[in-house]
C-alpha cells in the first residue's frame, strides 16, 4: 500500500481503496 508516499491521491484511488476495504471487511 503506497498511500503514504502520495500527499493527496486522486479521487479514483480513494474510491478504489474504499471498495477494497469494503470487500476485505
């Protein structure tokens, strides 16, 4: 997970991460 490297990732990345987190739950 290279989210800490980017100061403000694009909205697409955020949405993708949210979807992945929901699936992992």
